[in-house]
C-alpha cells in the first residue's frame, strides 16, 4: 500500500488500487470506536448524456438518483434491513457529479463492509421494481416542489445554466422519471458502476492490512466488467442577459436568491481545492456574521438569521448561491450587488479580518477532525489526487490575503449573476 503521511496531525492515509481498478483509501483513527465507510461512484445527475464505445446515449433526467434508489431494493429484502440488523447506520445520496453509499458502525465492521460492497456491486433490477420505484420518486419530487428553499436553490442554478443538464433537478421531474426504462437503468449501471470509476474511503477504528485483505477477498469473488470507452457529454451554454425569475408559493415572506456563475478556469487537484477555500474565505469576509456588510444589512432589517451563502465547485462548473427571506427583496438584491461590486476594491484592506476568518476556519477543521462522518465528508478521491481534511488545513495555513484577492478578482471579473424571487401566492 502507498502511504501518505500527515506528520503534523499524526495521521496516515493508506492507498491501494486493486487489480479490478477500485481505489481503496484507509485512514485508521487511534482511540476511535466507530468506523465509517463511503463507497463513491464518479457519476451524478449531469452524466445523462455520454458516448459509449463511440455511440451517443441520451438518458432521462434523474436517472442517477433513480439508480441510487434501486440499489437498495433487492429480490426479497431491503438493504437497509441488513444494516439495521448489525446496528449500523446507512445512507446514500446523489449530487450533480457523484453518488455515495455509506455506513457508520461501532460493531460488525467486516459484515457491514461486505454488505456495502455487495449491494452496490451486485445489482438486482426487474421491470416490476423499476415501475414501482417511479411512484416512490414521484412522491419525493412533489415533496421537494413544495419546499420553497429547495425550489429557490434549483431555480437559481437553472437560471445560471439554462438549457443544460444543470437546469434539471438532480431527481429529474415526474415526466422524465416516467420515461426511465429497465434498459436505461441496466445501461447506466454497466457504464458507470465500474470498479475503476469508484473509490472506497474508510476511516475510524480499523487495521489497514486486515481491512485491505477483507476488501481484496470480497472483490476476488466478483467478475471484472468488460472494458468500455466512455466519454461524458456535458455542455454548459453561456448564461444570457441577467434576468429575474419570479414564482409564487406559500411563503410568509419573499425569498430571494442571488446566483453567481463562475466562468473562469478552475485548476485541478489541490490547486482546485485552494481555489475553493479562497473563495469561501472571500464570501466569509463580506457575508459572514462577523463582517461589516452583514452587520449593516441586519441592523437595517433587510436580513435575518435565514441569510446564508454557499459555494459549489464541482467537475466542470462552479457557482455561489446567496439566499435570504426578507420583507425588502429589491433592497436586498441591490445591496448584495453593491457588496459584490466593491469586493475587489476593499478586500486588500481586510488583513485583520482575514486572520480572524482563518482562525475561525481552523477551529471548524479541528472540530471536524474528531468526527469520522466529517472526515469522510471532506474526502475527495475523484479530482486527480486524493484530498483530505488535512490537505485543506495545510492549504489554509499557507494561504495569504493576496492569494484570496487574486482568486476573488479572477472569479468576480468573469462571473455572471442571476436572481430568483419567490413571493406569496
């Protein structure tokens, strides 16, 4: 096994790529009683169009999320029941670019590890089960349609990336889910659920050599899929002129979201992580509760504690979404735009505030280092090199205000903005 050492934190990451292509990452945590494992698939909602052995394939929106659901439904049992019998907590989620399956347990680690690997790598699909799942997912879609926060978020992304795979909800819609066939599900699985397109990250109470042996034994009994040539076809057309998307829902106050689409080039690997952290620091400097701008908005009664922002940096795209419930939607949008416009001019003068933000982030990272779930949530094995929470801290340590300023200016000088406003019916 390759060893990646983090001497400043007394931590080690063991890495091994198996003969079938599955890459395994093992991080033992001394003194921990729980173990958390995440089996990730480099496949998400944006991967509905691709070339397979030279032939173009277009699948219905929402199929990655649909497939995630179907993996738990076997011939005569539900996978959750197996995990429950061992006392493990299990879950799964689909994002724009990934699908993750995970469990956390304080006992029967090997049994749960076999369950995880087997249920994801040994599918069971039938026409009857595919049709039955459509009704379940339709209910989930309709539930989220009645959630104003969810609707505002995805409407913002759709306005930033119109007429693209990002303008579709991760779960698709009722119409697209209705088009999914058994053949679609089987083809998506065979194309993307391949060992070389997966990573297994395990942290907590474990012995690396013993755990790797268990994994190798499990994989040895499975047939290696026939090689295929896959090219993802993700086209993200340019955003048009700035618009205001308005809709009506049952809300007590108007809900505003402001989206910023990044059109600059993001580096890969750890440099990409540095880019992401720098922009997060930038937003904290101007929009966190510690900032002067936040304080003014709050005391002018334009925002309240519903105010939030998030920045997403994914495979092939990146964007920020700022949101808040407010009685003064037009004023909030005006003030936010002015704050963003002033960032390049003001950021270089915030050296004291920058150090305070760094210290606060260090505190957050230290807290996360005591959680297997947080450590596994920060791990990414699909960006060209493994990136852990310890890499993030080292990047933050060496980051300067000049770094943040340069990256912020590059992002903001090319970013396009879209607005979404949800009012009461």
